[in-house]
């Protein structure tokens, strides 16, 4: 309905010379929105108030001119001027009935648009380091990123999803050391496992695979490995990595690295697929090094004067570009930092020609944003083409008690643990029901409850309940043709409210895409499900008179379709029965 009302306003404005001129000269972007309180109308516009200054006139007088020149429409019952100059439209019952016809015609495409036509978007999200399994915090980023991609596609954007694999650098060296140490333990060696290494049973599992595939070929001298180690944790672990490289040689070290990374990435991919999340591209950090793209990016920064050398390390002048301090890109030992690789990776993204780049990061990376944008500007790319969105982690509760987690000690709830306990649908809907920047408490007990208190159950039950109505029709051999329904029979206040809600759905999808807010879809689902359940409990369907029954069946079938469309955008199923 918003498009139809906007079209009426534009026709009126075009017919009034001074108003049309003011709109064009001042590039006025006026709003057409649904009204919360129906006694004020159904749809309102602020166009008159936005024109007041340029026309030097009372906005109510401007509104009056616009209203007087509105063309006739069978969709509009009347138009009123309210407050300081709002133009409020009251729509006819026939206007709302058109919503059902629109849903019946478009089906799964209802709510979709071409708003993002010819715009290419790349969303990079999750991108967890391949040093362990995904945990529940990564799950929230996965649900958010995938839902955002689905919404952008519905809004007409050509959207691709990418996972960046940090498979190079110090953390991967430590991963290889951790697996090797557990491997030596399986060979009978006894020693204190270092705190700085990766913990967790998955490291032991990788060591078993290494032993099974390679036998004793990577055996090493543990006594020398542990001899005279420094007390500082970082120095201790770095020296152990260096000694490991000497013992197993470069080929053996690379083999252990590759085995560990490949198995972990494969497990991550499997978990994400089970979570209804898929990526078009898995982009590895190591490919940047092998292709020379990393060295090329750093050379350009050196040439342009953005890098300088101090204490045998190379530093990026990020403080000159808005960051709080300068950052190291090449360490004293000649190895690159993660920041250096990220610079090269983002330049590669820009050079692939996307119109809109989106990164979804954990909230702990918030301080990283300014330095990344500074590096992009230093290499003559537009930082505004990159949007970095942050997602807060989730805190789990069971039996009212917070579940303690520590990734360092290997004690955390994995994403797989979560979806196997509560189900993929519950996990995804719970994640989507919160604004990404807000802290989230995830109640595991609530997620498994089959009651109206559980939002995903309540929404899915609405869909299943509607399907059950049509199943009853089938069982009673009652034939019907929804296309022949006379929708004028939908006149009860609750029916009109439901029609208004259904009409809002395309705009909800549009807003969610523009603002990158999947939670708007989840909010809409809950409101529509609640309104349906109230309606279902108040009015008969199968026992109604034929014309009324057909009209009501058309209404609830449209609700079913919109619920399914909404849940699809969130990566949640719409069951026919529960």
C-alpha cells in the first residue's frame, strides 16, 4: 500500500508547479509510513512539513494544496491533515483485500523487491580462526550473517557470502605444536602440557588422526623440547614452536599444520551446513601470501610513506588516519602480523568490484575497525564502501544458572552442542530475535519449551495450525477455490488488523535490508503469529457460512504464506504439523 499512496502523492505534487519545483530543487526525500494508531488513519506522509522552509509557507496550507490535487483512487476512503501538517490516508476495505490477491499471485516472492537491483554485495562473516570448533558466539554471527544475506537477496541485491580462513601465522604454528605435543603423548612421552597451547579434546582427536595416518614419522626429543624454557608464556610457546620446526623439519611441520587446519575447517563447514549456513567462497590467508598480494599491499604502503621502520619492525601510520596509535605490520623476525594480512585481504575485496562490502565481526573486534578503514583509505579505496557490523556474544543459561565458558581452557559450548540440544530452528530464531549489538541471554530451557513463551514454537505453531485447518477441509472432502473468495466479507476489526499487518511485510523486508536488521523480521513474525492465534481462538472457520468461510480461509492462507516467507529469511523451517 505504501507504493500506491506514494504514487498518488507524486501525481499531486507534479500537478502543483511550485511544489514540484521545490521537491526537485531541494532533493526532498519525503516519507510514507504506516500509522500505529488507526484512529489517525492507515498511512501518513510528512511531505508538507519538509517543504515548509523552502516554500516559506505553513505546512498545513501546503498539505491542503497537495490533498486537493490528489487523484481519485478506489483504495482511499478519505484523507485528513493532522497536527503540524501530516497527510493521513484512510484506506477502504477493498484496499486491504488487494493484499490477499497480491500474496496469492506472488506466493514465495511476496515481500521481494528489486530495490537492490544491479548492486553486488559481499558479506564476510563467522571467519573463526581454524584453531578449534565453532562455539555459541560464532553461532550468533553465523545466524545474523546468513539471515542478512537472505534478506538482501529478497530485496534484489546480488549477494555473495565469504568465509575468511586465517590459516597462516603464529596461531597456526601454535595449533601445529599443540597437535604434535598430544601426538607425542600418544607415543608414550610424559610431560606437562603448556598453558599457552590449544586445549580441548579436539586436539587429542587430531593427534590420533596424525598417528593413524603418519605413524611414528614425526617423533621428537621431548627432553630437549622442554629444556630451559623461559617463564613468560608467549616466549615459552614461541621457543617450543621453533624447536619443533627443527625436529620435524619444514615438510613435517607443514604436514601437521595442513592436517590440523583441513580437519578443523572441514568440521566448521559441516557445522555451518547443519546450521543452514553456506558460503560461496572460502578464502584463505595463505593464498594472499602465495600470490604475492600481501607483499604487494605492504610495498604500496611503503612507497606512499604510510609505513616506517622502528626497532627492526615495520609500522603503519594509522594514528595519522584516525586510529589511537600506530600498528605493527612486519615483526622484528620478519613475519607479518594479522593486521598486515587483513590489509591485503580487504584490498583484494575492493578490487573484485563489489558495490557494497559488509564485514560481520564479534564485538571484541570493535577497536579494529578504525585501523582497517585507515589502511583502506591509505591505499586509495573508499572506506565508506565497507560497512563493519558487530555482533555481541551470547551467554547461555540452564536451570537459571549461567554456563561458564573459556575458550583458552577448551571449556566452551560448541555450536554443534547447541543445535543438537535445542534444534537448529530454535537456535537461529533466538539469535535473530535480538539486535546484533545488544547482549543476549540464551535460555536453553525456554528454547526447548513447547508453549507460547517460546517464540519460535509460537510462530511455527501458527503456521502448523493454519495447515491443520486445510487438512481438516481435506478430511471432510470440502472443496474450495480461494481465488473466488469475496474478500469484502472480511470486515471484523481483527481481520482488518491482520490485513494491515500483511500489507506491511514488504516494507519490513525493505527496512531490514537497508538497515541490516534481521531482527525486524523476527519481531514481525512474533506479532503476526500472536495476532493470528488471537483471531483463531475468537472466530470459527469451517463452521462459517460459505462466503465468509472462503474469505477467512483466504486470509489465513495468506498469513501462512507470509509466515513461511518470513521464516525462510531467518533460515527457520515452517512445519505443516507439530
